[in-house]
């Protein structure tokens, strides 16, 4: 019997080892969901919003380094996929989206729900096409899959509502093999890079996600160069824990003074597998050597003296065979001492009973919120009790700040977030994708209250699939990062306050265990209870919105702006009374 277009696609997904397809059902998708219903190995995960479906598919792709799959029906269903697909695209992870379309004869007539999908997805997709005849399969599907995997991006196949159920006259199995190979620079370029590093004085390494597969080689290189290792947020996973004696944390707005100093004090910067985007955090006047498998990433953030467009692992191994051992360890030791001192201060902040001293007393004179939980203490408490193989997701904003500073990626922990697109509302749907991959593995979502509220409906997906996700809500009743940005600019806080429900009670109404923490002294017991409770748990912790994260290099202008903003806020508050 000949197969339908939808059957060809689902059979190919089975061959690729895809286990879940995320989406919301709809008429144009009916042939696909019926083919999935009959499948022996692919499960349909019905979400409450297509954006959550795309985030979940992208999460699975990032965790498995294979293809994630989502679907959206005609018009609005496809439009709703877009934000999650942008996150996958900017994260460089392969995702296939099947988008519905109006019947073929109605295309171009401004039919009900018609959207030009090829135009809609033009910017986000490395490949996009509309299937207009069954005979185009499996060819178009093969191109879409190879494009997504080979170019590490999003591929979109649009299927009109009257095409998915049609049979192929000339059927054949899809051929989907894609072999990726690591590449190494030529010897003359390696010689040039080694000479630049040997003669480059003090070296600091900036290490990103692209180096994670070469951990031992990168550690050996840091030892050879006596170089402190500054990590990007994505490199926390792989390089932060398990006895890395070279790492000094992160730079940038969520970083620390030791990492910033290690960059500033260096004579040469060695960038490994990173496209760290913030130009203002690259010091000027340094010699720069950069290694990245994507050639267009090289030099677009900072001028580069030696460029190696290749994979980090083979490149580092090539350098190790050429470099002299650096005997002077002063640069490394100094950076590590500064980092240890900063960490000690952070540990004090993470105590639930921490006293801010004079600053705290001055703040209390204006603001009576001392009973609320410090977000630092919440993040640190979760870090202590979470498993060493837990998967963490974090919402963009202050939830990510607290995770970056107080959660260590030790053991085989994994980390996901919208760290390139910077979307809100990603943590919970990414946790859905992660938990479905392994129901026995602990998955922890650091949710901002603003982000959780955006896609709150997909708590029902967690409930219906009985996923034991632990949702940790930093409930400061604010869009906290925006508040901080306003105040650093000298502006009084405006438009950031959130009139939140009791999220724990909302969770309980959906059949999910809800735990609410309103006072600091309740924190430790509540975190322990949340992680000891079987099944999904939402831990709603009222955190102090006045807690701030001091950047790696605070400026006088930022401090003055913050002071002015606080005065203006208190004057406004007084006038209101």
C-alpha cells in the first residue's frame, strides 16, 4: 500500500530516532497526528500553546544534539511557533517544524487563516519550502532534515491541508544519513597561533559552548599557558564544576570582578568556541587568537590577530603539541585568588539570615520587605539539594542571574535557557521537553514570575503528562531585570510591577503540588519538601524585589543613576500617600 505524505514524514522521524512531536492539533495537521497515533515509537505531545511546543522541541534538540520536531496548524498555529523557533535558530540547534497551510487551490486568495509561511519563516529558517505535490516527498523532507542538522538551524516544511493525506505514487524510503566531521586548521596557521600565544605575555582564555566537547584538552591548554579561564554562561555546563582549577567564572553584566580583571590584565586573549556578544566587555589593545568552527563568528565582536576556523578539540590538540609550558603562574594564581574572595562574599549573601549591615538598615527605613526571601538564598538552597545530574532551565532575566551565580554545574548537570534570543517564558516549556526525554532524571526550572505568567496554560501539559518537573518561581512581583535597567539609568521604576496570583494555589487547582513561601525562615524546609515530593511541584517563593546583582565592573554612573532613581521612587511613593 502506498504511503501518504504524512506517513512518509512520520516514518522518517521514526528512522531518525525522534521520540516526541510537540504542537497543537488542527485541521491541516490531522493527517500527521493520525500517522503519529498509529506510530509505534513517536509520541504526540499536545501543548496549550505552539510557542511552548517550539521551546520544548528546541530543548530536546539541545540536550540530545539531534533533531527536535514541532508542528503548528494553519495561520495562527504556525505564527505561534515563531518565537520558539527563533530561540532554536539563535541557539544553533536543529529543529524541524511542520506548518499547516490552507488547501492548495486557495493559496494566494487571502483565504481564511491564510498566511504566507515561506515569507513568515524566511528569516528564522535555514530551509523552508511548501509541499505542493506528493511526488516532492521524500526529497523535500531529506533536504529539510539535512539542512537543519548540517547547518544547525531551523527547517520548515509547509503542508497544505489537502496534501498531507494524499498518497505517493512513486514511494521510496527516505535517505537521511548526515555525517558530520571535525576539522583541524592547517599546520602553518597552528604554528602562527602557537607563536602568538608563546610570545603573547599573560594569556586569558574566554571559553564558550563550542569547547564543551573538548574539556580535557582545554584544561590541558589552560595548564600549559597558566591561563585563567573565563566562562560564558553556556560554558558553565562542562567547565564550572568537578575540580576545574583554572576557571574564574563569567564576565559581563551577570559576571564577577575576578573574571573581568582576568580579561583586562591579560596581554593576549584566546577565544575558544564562543561568540560572546558584548563588545564593551572585551578589553581594548589586546592580541586576540580565536577558534570557532563557524568562520563568520570570528572577529565580529573584537578584532582578531590569528583566526582558526575549525573545531575546538582538534585545534587545541594541535596547539598543545606546539606550545611551551608557562612556568610563571602569577597571572593565573592572582585571578583565582580574586575569584575565591568574590565567591566567599556571594556565599554570605546566600544565607537566608544574611544582614546587609548599614546598607540594609538604610534600605529598611524606606522599604519594609526584610521578611521576604533573598533570591540568592533561594538559588543556593536549590543548588544544595538538587541532584548532580539535574537538568536546569532558566527564564531570561533575574532568574538567570541568580542561577549563574549560585548554581554550580557540577557532575553531569545540564543547562538550558534562552541565552541568545533572550526570550521570556522559556524555562517551563524547555523543562517539559527535557523531562519527557528522561522521566527519571531531575528537571528544575528557574521561572521568573513574568515569564511563567506568559505561558501559564502549559502547566496543564505538565499535569496531563505527569511530568515530575520542579518549578521554582522567583516571585518578586516584578519584571526585575527591567526594573534594574530603569534604576541604573536614573529612572524611577515604572510599568514593571506585576499583580500576580498565588501561583501555588493556581498549581493546586490544576492538580500540581503547590508550595508557597512568604518568609525567609520558611525557605529551607520548603525547598526540601518540594524536592522530596513525588511528581510535579511548583514552589512559589516571594522574593525581595529590592535585591540587586552588582555587575562585574560597576560604574560611578550606574551607582549615581541607581541613587537618583531610588530618591525619585521614594518621593513618588510619599506623594501617593
